[in-house]
C-alpha cells in the first residue's frame, strides 16, 4: 500500500509474509442514523501463498460521533480487526466459504470496503460522550451537562396534591 488509501498493488506483493499499512477517511452511519466521519489507520499482515492471499490486520483511529444523550459532537476512538482471504483462481473456491475471488487479471485489491465493514461491526449501539453524561432535560431540552435548567423534577401525578400543599406552605404568609 498505500499512499493515503488502502489499495494493495497485487503485482508488487512479494510471496510469503509481509506487512502493509495505510490510512483511510470515510463516513458511516451510527445506530441513530447520524453520519460519523472516521479517520483510521490500518496495519495489515499479508501471507501470499500464490493462488491465495491472507490479509489480517487491525484498524485504529477516531470518529466524529454525536452523543445519543446530549446530542453534542465528540470524538470517539475506533478499533476493529479484519481477516480477509483472497483467492486468485475461481475453481478452488468452495461455495459456502467467505473467500473472496480476485481474478488473476486484477492489478490491485482495495481493502477499504473491508475496513469500513470491520469498523461498522464494532459500532456501539449507544454512543455516549461520557459515562456520566446527563443528557438533555426532557422538558426544556437544556443540555444538563452545561446548564442547570429551571424545570422542576418530573411531577408524578400522584404527588401533585402534595406539590400544591407544599406551594401553599412555602408561600410567605
Ligand atoms: Zn453527552
Ligand atoms: Zn429543563
């Protein structure tokens, strides 16, 4: 690879084991449908066996996420792994295997879709900017991490008579 991309030049790949590294910028959608811009680096161990190529590696980087509680943007770390097997001759592929056929005539193999897929698989269901994020006030929408809003605690209708009584007691005579 891979000057700013994850394209592997197959013709230049030596037989046996080697290492490649590259970088990739892309966007994925989080569980809430928000786009996250991801910037990752991939380090790949290559095992070139002639008609078969194993690609195993790690992806690390960061994503511009939006907190699902307070909706503020924040950066989250991204980490994933991938394990890809390429087969250069179609005849040897068993139908059920997840081996990917790459014809002999192919000049390069783009690892980017596999890296994006790996990152997407590790996408957390809930994105939270901090474990103690207090989120938004359900009544006025204030960000409770920043603002102490003036809304009362949610009133349970069963306590409403007590609240009225309390207001009466609190009122200076
Ligand atoms: Zn938050
Ligand atoms: Zn409020």
